[in-house]
């Protein structure tokens, strides 16, 4: 079963963060995403390119819809011709398997347009 097909689980502040071994395995399934550390918090980030602002905004709205479905929300930076999407689990201050699932679903939204 692909990451995009997996179900997100309820995540609490004390949930275990993805280990280094899990990170190495999961990132292979979403190779265009980059792990970034900001203010000591590991996050997943990808920049998507578009022909114009209207397409970028429509994509941002679609990502917002899938985020609302599971109650897990990314940072979205929408600009002319590109959208930067950043996933991390805010309540636990790092990466959870849910972030990888949602990154894969974000890729699916992009590929379906």
C-alpha cells in the first residue's frame, strides 16, 4: 500500500517522532521532498511550480481541502508560479508518519491536476 493510501492516525504531543531509520525509508517514497530543520524542528518541504498565480492558488486550495479532511494542516506559501508546502506535526514539534502520508497525498493532488 502506498503512503498516499495509508490512513493518518491521531497524533498527540507525546507521540513518537520518526526515527532516523524511518526517515531514510519514508523519504525514498517521496523523493522530491526535503527534510528541513527550522528552529530545531524537523519538517518536510517541497516547492511545486505552476504557469501562473491562478493555478498555484487552486493547488493551495486543494491541499487545504485534503488537510481539513484529516485535521492536519501544512504551511502553504502561495506565490506567482509556485507553492511551497511544509508538513510537520506541530503538537509534537517534529515529524510523524502522518506528515509523510500527507506529503504523498499532496503529490497526488499535484499529479491529478
